[in-house]
C-alpha cells in the first residue's frame, strides 16, 4: 500500500514536471494565438517527400474552439477569409507569390467546430509551378514561396482568419485571429 502511494506520487510529480516518457513539454508548436471571440489558431509545418527534387513543406492550420458558450462555431475558411503570408521576424510580409499557377483549387469553405474541440486543416496546394531542385517550397491557396537555403530559419509563416458578424451570432464566429509566427525550417 505504501509502495503504491509512493509510486503514484512519483508519477504525478513526473507528469507535473513534464518528464514522463511519451509526453512533450511546451515548445514553439504548442503556442496558440490569443483567443478572439472564442477561437484560437496556430500553424504547423510538415515536411513531405520531395516534388521535382524540391523539399515540400506543407502547412496545417489548427483551429480550437475555446468559447464558454457550449455551442459549435462556424468559421469561414474560404479564400476571402483565410490568408497565409510569408513574413520576417517582425511580421512584415517578405514577398508575394510570383510562381505560375494552373488548375482549380477546391475552396475550404465553412468549417464547423464543435464546442471544446479542435481541427487540423491541410493548406497544401499543388497547382503552383514547382521549381526543380530548390531548397524548399511552401504552397497554399494564398500563395506559394520558394525558400532559399539562406532563408532557412529566418522566414516565417502567418495565417489570418477573419469573419463578419452575422445572426445568429452564437453560431457564426466573427472577428480577426492571427496565428503566432511559425519559423520555416526543415530537417
């Protein structure tokens, strides 16, 4: 009995300290935006297999419903309400996409986020021209950027989601939420 209490106490202490194998401690991917009308957002970046010899970095938008109303929220994520930018460390846009583009892109449209939940949305868009053997590329509906080796770890992605107030306002999310800057890096 005493040994069990000691073991449980040690496990609790380790969990609180973030040192149990299989758990993670806070890092830059754990940072969410400040809530706006009950919505938080962040970006993550996943390295996928190369395309045309170019490192392919896929951004994901994560949305989290932290409203205390107990209702789902509807978030517009179409091209008019969701914008992805490549920015510097101060959040100033670096450049707009200048790559050729062809083909249709399905619009994300409206996302319904249940109360006290989150969703992860792939923002990958493959209808931009992919240069051969570039260091890396990030491609979204908002734009596509070739990242040079010298820019690695020095440029960032940011997403901005906007929504207008409509009735019933307990359902439709409104406001502006901007993700924390996400450093563009790879293995």
